[in-house]
């Protein structure tokens, strides 16, 4: 049977990396692309048998691509530290690869658990990110954030698996705010060359809230749905606001040097 490598990207994820690796021990190899974490992420991963490679963070796409390059398997299963493989998904992948796969890359649905409940709306189920199972060498991730797939093999069609990964995106509100801040900083780089005002920042932020809460029926998830929509408002607003800040020449006001023995003129 073809060899399967699990690729995991991480930065200061000591509290999550162990559980992610534990659900991927059925694969032939686990490679953790660590971006110089200052906590115990690397040592925990190595203690569980993973191979850790240090890759400085530039963009998420570049990090995922370099992590895939470090894998030796015929197929790559891409996991994040907040994602968990399930037995049903394991069985589906093994059966797929043991046969004659129709596609070279596959989307995997994700079920999100947040604020004590499985999320049904908000665009979070079924929730897909770029193909997470693919033959090595047939796909590259593109874009600075919210990666997109670029198929490089002869078969450019992408299939869908039936069984879902579990995702636990945030332990608490503080982690949610931290991630929104980090992503908005990286995402601001995508707005280079675009005219940004505080009005466009507010407008895009409001649209993000409306889209997730109403059009993606986040309201069916109660408190959790509202928080998800509001977090999308914040992340979008600050992405535009940070880009606007980068175009300005803000600085502190001029001030005098004042000493005790100064006398009024």
C-alpha cells in the first residue's frame, strides 16, 4: 500500500499538538513543521514520534508547502493542531488508497465544536479548507491567508471524502481574539494596492457579520453563532484598519524637552 504522511504546522501549540498527533498515529509518518515555537511544542511532538522540522513563518501557504516537501509519503494528510482525525475518516482514507483513487486530491469535511456544542450554521458545517488529502507533488497552496489549491498534476479535478475531521478552533475567547489579531495582520498584506478607508473597513466588517449570522444561518447556533459572526466582523474590520494604518504617517505629537530649572520666557 502507498505510504501516508501526516503534515502538521504549528507555532506555540503545546496544549494541542499532542492530541492532533494522537489521532494520526495510524499514518506511516508524522511531520510537524514548527515555526520556532518558544513553548514545548517541538519536544512534545518528538516525544510522540513525530519528526520536527523548523520552518520560519512567512505565509500559511509557504509553510504548508514546505511542510509537504519535508514529507516522504506518497500521500499527504494535512492537519492543523486544532483538528482531529476520526476512526471513520481513517478507514475511508485507507480504503481509498488501497484501491484505485479517482482523484489526486480530496476535500475533507470538518465538524466544528465551539462553546460546548457542535456548530450547525455559520458556514462551519460542512466546513472545508483546501484539500487535506493529496498525492505528494500534485498540489501547491497559494495566497497569503485562507489558502487556495493550485493543482499541478494531469488530473486537476478534486474529490470529496464523506467522513469528517473534528475541529476545536478555540479553547476560549482569548484564543479567539488572539487568532483574529494574528490573521488580520497577515491578511492586511493582501490589501496592498487597494484603496482603504475607515468606511470600507466598517462596510466589509458589517458584511462579514451579516453573511455569517444571517445568510449562513449562524443564528441557529445561539450564543456561539453570534460570537462567530462578531469575530468575523472584528477580524475583517481590523484587516482593513491595519492596512489603512500602514498607509498613514502617524506618529506621536512633537513635544518639548522640559527640565526642572527651565524658566518661562
